[in-house]
């Protein structure tokens, strides 16, 4: 695209930030309306569409003249509509990838019953192997596809990604009849707001009268306390209100975790662009072969994969598991170790 390092890195960071924002959209639709399965299918289809459009746009408009796009031969200028097609395609990818990213792992975890001891253990192992698979995919893209890019074979790399995503969607659909499904819980925002409003008005249910439809409620205000009888509030409504309060508590407990992982994400996002810039300034030749600058990112992938193996095979060996009552580390403890 003929951009300098600063503009290119900024565009990469904005794209990565869009992926995270689209993850919120995908998670909301999944939990509230569509369910995880439908959300995964829809957003994976959008991902395939974006990758296909990117492949076509690159081959038809961007990589002109032929052979441009390597470290030495830059491409010509692009018309506004060609740039628009390029940005449309990569942000379709951001929407598709971000939309299904938070749901595919949780949908996989839904296939395991925590009440069953064997399946409960498999559920914990699933996340490790799932993340390991993600790193293997990244390893392939940072080496093989990175080599394609450094040799100006961008279209081949993009079509490879399109084919991979298409195959993944087909394989995912093949398991449709065997998956476990859970109904979405509805829009949580109104329930959350109801609890906040009730807390602000400081209402407290004191007890149930003889009639199940009549409650004695203490309402606190700046003018003091008054007791009112609220008709039409059934016992089931009280139970629902208690559940809503517990939901809000769960959300509030997540805030410290979110704040910690936000710092991690800020650093992690910079690695994708910084690694390439560092690789481009280094002598990466080994004998007659020149390692692509983008491949410098494999050190992060290798270290993450090695830690997964270390955790599953060393920390979770029978001796340590026995000392921890066969439970191992909780998900929250594992997240904390990873952040440290």
C-alpha cells in the first residue's frame, strides 16, 4: 500500500482494536439472541467472505504491476475505490474473526459436562489444546505465509487463508447434529439496569404476606422510610430479581480481571507490528536463505506453546494433582500465572 512504518503500524493496531470490539458484538449476540452455534456459523461465513474479497482485490487491483509487493519492488498507486475495497475486505475479516473468536472456545467448552468428573477434566484440557491449535495456525501463517509475502506471493497467501477458513467452516458444520446446544439467556442489559435502578432507589423486600401476590416492601429515600404493599409481585418475580442481582455481582467481579487483561492486550497488539519492524532491520540470512521479517513473531508462539506443554505434562502430573486434591489449578489461577 506504500505506507511508511508509522502509518502501517497504526493501521494494524486499529484493525486489531476493531477485532476486539467486534468480539463484544459477537459475544452479545451469542449470549442474548442467537446462541453460540449460530453466531459461530454467521461470523465464520463473514470471515470467509472477507478473505475471498481480499484475495480478489489484491490480484485484480492492488498487486500492480505484476511481481510488486516484495521488499524491493513497490506497487503503484491505487485509486480511491480500490483502497475502499481493500479496507472493506480487511474489516469484514475483523468483523468475522472478532465475532466468532469469543464464542468458538466457549461453544467447545459447552460440549463437556462439568458434573461428570471425566468430562470436567477434559474441559480444562480442551482450552489448552484449543489455544495450542491456535498457536500452530499462527506458526504456519508467520512462517509459510510470511515467506509467500516476502516473495510477493500475496495472492497465494490470501487464497490459502480463504481455503483454510472455508475448510474450517465446513468441518464445523459437519458436527451440527452431534453438538450440545444451550439457549441464549436474552438481553442482559435491561436486567442489569433494573438492578442498578433498584439499588439506587434502595428498595428492600421485607417479607411475604398471606397472599402470594402481596409483598411488604421497605422503600428508603431521603425523607425516611416508608412501608408499601406491592400487589402483582409474585414469588417467581422475587426469585428472578435475586437472580438478576447475582448476575450483576458476577459482572462486577469480572472487572478486575478485565482491567488486568486489558493491559496485556495493549502490549500484545504492539508485538505484531513491532516484530516485523525489528525483523526488517535485522540480518535474517541463514546461509543462502533469508528468513521473512514477519517470522520473528514465531518466538512468541513457541514460548506460549512450550508453556502449554509444560503445564499439561509437568504441572498436572499425578503427583502434583494428588497434592491439590486432583483439581489442579483453577481457570482464574491459570490466567493469573499467564499474566505474571
